[in-house]
């Protein structure tokens, strides 16, 4: 069930020693929540076009407050404007 987490957990560590993972299509944050439970020091950023899904994730699905979220934003815009995922 956690096989889809493997690529994120295999992300190389940056100079600060942390893994930085961008989740495109964050939805309610299930993947982000599971990653944060498996790796407490991981830096997570999510992009979700539908901001209402992020609100649902925060309210009902335990989307961690530590996950930085770009809600209501097209992921193509974020990928074009982000050099580093920090």
C-alpha cells in the first residue's frame, strides 16, 4: 500500500540534510500525511488546483500544518517558477 511513497522517500537529501518533495495533485493530502509519518524531517510542498480539497484535507484528513501548500494554483505555473523546492 505504501509502494507509491517509495520514490519520494528515495529523494536525495539537499545541503541542509533534508529531503524536499513536491506533490503535484495534493488533493486532501493523504500522500503528504503518510510521508510525514514515515519521515518526520521531510520538507513537503503540495500543489492543488482545487483549494476546497486542501481545506477538506486540513479539516478532515489530518493534512499536517507543516506541509506548504499552493492551493488554487496550476502545477505548471509552480514548476516553471520554482528552481528549488524549498
